[in-house]
C-alpha cells in the first residue's frame, strides 16, 4: 500500500473530522427515520483476549456515534462465531443500515457481510479485514507496521541485556490463526527477525499460533516451549499484551528472570510489566482515532457520502478501500505519553506494587 506523507495524513485526518461535522447535521435532520434498534450496528469479538474491546473500543464508538447524533447498537460475541451471526441477524431485523464488524473468522464474517449486502446494508471491516468479504471499507491500524515495531522491540531488548551477540533463542507466540491480523503482525516481526535467523545472529526457537488468542492456552503453549528448550528461550515475540502476560506468568512460576518480550494494545497490565522490567514494549493503537474514523465512514455510508481513504489493500483478487492509522511503540522511557494524551489514567498503571516504578 502506498505510504503517505505526514502532510497527506494530516489532510486526511482533517477530512475525517470535516466529514463527521457534515453528517452530524444530516443525521440530526433525519432522526425521525432512525431504525428501531439503531442505524449503525457494531459487532465486537470478545471480552477475554484483550481488554480493549470493552474498555477502549466500546466507549470510543459510543462517544463517536453520540457526537454525531446517530442511533446505534453494540454487541459482543464472546468469541462465538454463531453468536455473532445471530447478533448480526438481530441488527438487520431491527433495521440497521450499516454494520461495523470485527471478524471472528473469515467464514462467519463473510456470511454476515454478504447477507447484509443482499439486504442493501453495507459493512465496514473494523480492525480485522475479512478475507473474501464484501465490506465497503477496511478501517484499521497498519498491522504489518505493528509487527515491525514488535520485532524491533525484541531486538532492542536483546541489545540492552547483552544477549544480542550471544546467538539468543527467540520464540514466537502468534495470535489466533483465524484472525487475518495475526498474519500481518507475524509478517512484520518476521521481516525483522528472519534475516537475523538466517545469518546466525539469532537462533529460531518455537513458533506457534495461539487458538482464539486465548491467554490460558498461550500459557500452556509457552510452558511447553520452555520444556522443549530446557528453559533456553532468550526472547519472545508475543503478538499482544495478553499473550505476553502468559509468558510473564510462566517465567515467574519457573523462577526465571525477565527476557525481552513484545506486546500490543497498551493495556494497563502490559504497561505495568514494562515499567517493572518484565515486558520490553507494547504497541499502542489509539482506538479513539479508530472509532472516530469508523463512525465517520459509517455515517458517510448512511447518507451516501464519499468515503475517506488512505488508499486500498488487497482482498483476494480485488482491492478494498482502506483507512489505515499508524501505530506507536511504547517503552519504559516513553510510556507516559499514553496517559498524558488522556487515553488512560496514570493511576490505572501506577498502583499497588507498581506504584514505586512511577516515582
């Protein structure tokens, strides 16, 4: 996908805000024709794999829709594809005019999008692209860039602890294999790590996907990795903070020291592990920006307005319009920017046994 200059990104951001401003008036004027259950229906995936869906995305989406005067429904499928299909059917039955979907798997997500399209209801791929789907636009963060930041984080951690030149064993704990994003993240950190495996700088350790991003399964998988290697794992590229927390728990239960460890989602727990030295970094994806962009696109679809894109991304043989937001890497030295931005509170991280690391 074509990279944009800072100026272009700024112009696009202004465009999204301008679009939101325009459609607020339009949505208010047409309030008498709102669907009984909400004009926009958001289908979120689960509550367990990451706190983001409940604590970050849901309130951000609500705020964006309320600001635009648009009625909405927000559902969470609790990691059950059939539940998500039922929720989508409920939305369509109650008159939803746009679907925003975080896919659980390509099959069920495609079924939802195609049924909606057959009823004249457009869909938005939110955060995760639906391979083979028929969404009008894909709104997300740059998944490959997330992985690149994670790979660089692992390298930085190995340089910082002096293991970089000692042929360290690096394991990979990937996300769920039914999530297209998992392959974007893995492709990103592999682009950093594979050349180092190939030239012998690093030794490639166990590499496994975690079914459904399940943190308990991740703990079991990593424990097996430790057994297989005789505890000789020097770093882990973990796809998100939940998986990283499983690594930390296993290391602590075995009485092992911290190792370079990546993450994603900038959760309070992930940040606590970073300031305490158990996790090297996390990738912050400001979901306020994502929700605003998705809401603006949904409202544009409601009123047949032009979508705002940063380009397009491949989806099978076709190109899917996309609005892609760059992610940010957070380390111990710069993590404070997340609460200074208002995304979370300082007290969410600096509490209990971790308060001493914030002084």
